[in-house]
């Protein structure tokens, strides 16, 4: 991980993904979670205040030490026990069927092999458990999608490997999940930001 990715990107993500409209989406995506939750891409802990009462503990996977440090105050104020259990979503340390549900938010855009990570999540979540996801990705409008692909090389360099043009539902299905709910829409913002603002929120099961 480069100095830029370790020291700067976590602060950028904390600011960009911590707006009021996105917090509303976080509240909605966290609602189906229960029991022990595997959260891949914990970041600065922006989901912590949205865990429902049914969540008993969280196994947090976060590669960035700076991102984990940024989450300190949120973790200390949380009524839910949160433990950092791994650094790589592609190679989880949790045992088979050891978690009741899983959460991934604004991380599948960055993980080098998202399908591998999703298959690891499927291994760790018990049969019938839910995967809740909130991600940005490929826009349905051809013109916006073309801009996403043009911008991908720049985005990867400045945003820690993030890609704008990933088809998140397709990746989830490729990993063996059935997408059970899905809402796709542009998040609020100026028109010039549309390549960054198309989002997917939903749930899936193996």
C-alpha cells in the first residue's frame, strides 16, 4: 500500500462517503443485519451508528491502519463489540459459516478481485445468512458509462484502486449469490458527478 493510499485515501473516503444522503443509505442497508456480522471494508466506521439492535458483534476487515484509526471514536461509542479480524477481503480469517450476516459498503469497487472476496464472504456466512451491500458502480446511461470507463485509470491512481465501472450486481451473482433485493439509482449531487454517483443498495443470499 502506497503512502498516498495509506495516509490520504482514508480521509478522502471518510469525507466523500460520510454525507447525509449516504448516511441515509447506510441506515437502510444495515437494517437486515443480525447476529455476528462480517463487515468487509470497515473503513473509518461510518456504518457503526446504523447497526440495528439485532447485531451482537462485528468482525471488521480493514486493510488500512489509518482507516482503522479514524474509526476509533465511533468504535468506542458503539454498544456493539467490534473486532478487527483481517486485512484482506480476498482472504478472510473467519471460519466457515462463522457469521450470521455480512456487510460491504463502498469496497467492492476497490478490492482487486471482488468475485474472490465475495466467494470468501459466502464461505464465512452461515447458510441462509444475508449479505447487505451498498456500492457505487456502472451507470445504466451509455454516455455516463463511457465516462466511467475513461476515468477508471485516473480513479484507480487517486482513489486507492477504485473503479467506477464495475457492475456490482453481476459480480455478486458471479460469486454464487442470489440477489434478493436491489435498488439502483443516482445519489443526490451535481450532474458533473454522475460517473461517481450511481449506486446499488440491496441484499443477497447464497
